[in-house]
């Protein structure tokens, strides 16, 4: 199936070809078309949907279980979070970074991004 981003769009006001662009919003690549004349932008619908899904997941408060497994503890992560992005699924077999940021705050990193 072809992606709509591969098509040419004409500005309805200027009747000129739009230029493709990309910006990062909330950690997501957001593709858009922009008219060079009037600067109007049209965002890719699938990218907008991904940001909306991220906002819904981000607003949820999850209750997870902490289990004793041998000499360590295990936390269950809801499938909804893992399946949200395909990148998480690819990295499940790799090491996940864990840090204790504050006495009551534990952080999991699913990629090797550097923290500042």
C-alpha cells in the first residue's frame, strides 16, 4: 500500500505545489506538507494519530505488580505500552536501562539515549 506522503499536494489557496517537511513533536516524527507561498501546513494523518494515541497512553495511570523472582524483583509492564511503538518490540531482547532517579521514582529506558 502506498503512503499518502509520497503524493504531491497543491495548496488550495495559492494553487502551488507544497514542499514536504518533518518536525519532532513529543518525541515523534511528524511529517507535513507546507505551502512555500502562504506557509500553510498539512500534517500527515497517521502521524497525528500516533501522537493522539501517545497522549491517551500517557494520561493513563497503570497499576502494575511487583513480584519476587529469585533474588530480584520483577515488574509487569502493560502490553499496551510495549506494543505502542514497534521499536520497543525490537529491543525487548536487548538490555533495558533502569535507574533510581529519586527515592520514589524508578525510570526504565528502552533505548540507549543519553540522559543529561
